[in-house]
C-alpha cells in the first residue's frame, strides 16, 4: 500500500543478487510488516521473491493490529520524523 506496484525487475534483480530464496535463508529470515487485514506495509518485494521461488516457504511476519489506512499514516509520519522524505 505504500507503493502501487511490485516491480518484477526488482524481484528478479534481488534473486540474482541474493540467490533463490530458501527456507531458513537470508530473505526468509527477514520480517515483513502487515496490517491486521494482511496488507504488506514493508517487504512486498521480498514476499514476491519468495512467491516466485516457492510459495510454500514461510516468512516471518509482524502483524500490526491496525487497519492499513491508519498504519500507512503512522508509517509516513514516523518516516518524516526521522528525516525520510515522502515520495508522494
């Protein structure tokens, strides 16, 4: 939801750079962040890498118990507070 697309070329480049994701590997040991509805706030390209390699592989997920609209607002506010510039 913080990006409107998952870029196929970025997924492929990450697979080339980091290797094919595997259970217990680097990519699958990184946590993705989701809303309570299951929307991915952070980690959508890593998720895409895993889905392309083997959809049965599990990933670490931090489910924040907030709806995505509120979670995006909080995330953007936090990012701005630590000096990140908003892209949109």
